């Protein structure tokens, strides 16, 4: 994608030279993807859909959600195996080349899943579910891609493994729900656990905050200071936004939870 930019965005080189050569690790490539995503979901997409009926993609939504289930489950298993072997709070600061390559490749695959999450929003737009394209939804997806890319480039360490693990667990369960919901109303009886999705997402943020704070305080291997404070601030922001969403949508007596604002797949 380098040909898309006449003026290159130049950033300091990352920690691992071999990562610099991987696809999408050029900042211009990432910028192109982010700009394309934001332009389409916020401007171009709604303009293109004006005067057109919503696109019907029920079958594809089922396939997409099942693919995300499998992808998230595989990453969950791989990251969990690494944590079991190396510990939740590893003390080893230096790794051999093979281990560094494994950690970095794992984070790269995780970053790709975050980019694929952009399709959640694209599906909202082409199905004209504009009420789902909220600030929380767009900001959450955009920040996760940027933060994962920055961590991979400048701090490809054990510190972020738990964040990736718990997020993959959450997404495995969430996209399983969305896959079943996409199958139609006759499967609604199997979705009684819908209300627990929001609680699970909030629990995820709290757990991640706890782990990275403990790591910062106790680990002999320093966390990148800027990334630590940026991630911590945004996790707190996510909690506030989700609690605000929950209060607005679920606090009314007799209201029925309708899923997560940030990644909810509308299946009507």
C-alpha cells in the first residue's frame, strides 16, 4: 500500500527489526486502513446507501460470526498456552529470538482480528443500522487497532498477553451469541444469556486494569510508561462509556438488554 501515499508518515523504528518488515507495520499502511474505515462508516457509506434498501446478508453474517468464533477461540488457546508456560507475571525480561518471534507473531495475528472487527461497523452501514454506529462503537474499534499496532511495534512483551487473552475469550463468547442470533427468531429461546454479555465486557476491563497495574508495580521488566498510561486511561474511559450505555439502555424497569454497543451485531 506504499503507493497510496506520496508523503510518508515517518515514526521511530520499533524494537524488533524483523517486525518492521511485516505486512501492515508500515505506519502509512495502517493510516490508509484507518482513514478508509472512518471515511466509509461516517461519510461515504451512508451517502452510498441513501435511497437504497438495506443490504440483506443474513447468510453471510452467520458465516462471518462463526469465523470470528473460531478465530478468537484459536487465539485464546494459543495465548493461554503461552501464559501457562511463562506465567501471568513473568520475571524474565530477555527472550531468545524464537520466543520474541512467537510473541510478536501472536500480537500481529491479534491485531489482524482487531482490523477484521471493522466489518462489524461496515455491516451496520450497508444494512442501514446507523443507530449502532455510535461514538463508543467507532472509538472502541479504532483505538484497539491503533493500540495493538503500537504495542507490537514499541513494546512486544509479555505485559500485554493477558489483555489479548481475556479479550479473545470475550469475543469468542460474543460472536457465538451473534452467530446464533443471526440464524433467526426461532433460535431466540437459546439466547437467554444475552444480558450477561455487557457484564462480561465490563468485567474484562476491570481484570485487565488490575493485571497491568500489578505488573507495573511488581514486575522487574518495565512496561513502556506511555503505553501503560494510555492503555489505563482508555480502559477507564471504556468502563465509563459502557456503564453510561448500560444505565441508559437497561436501567428502565422491565427493559430487556440488547447487547453491547461496541461490537453488537444487529440480526433483525
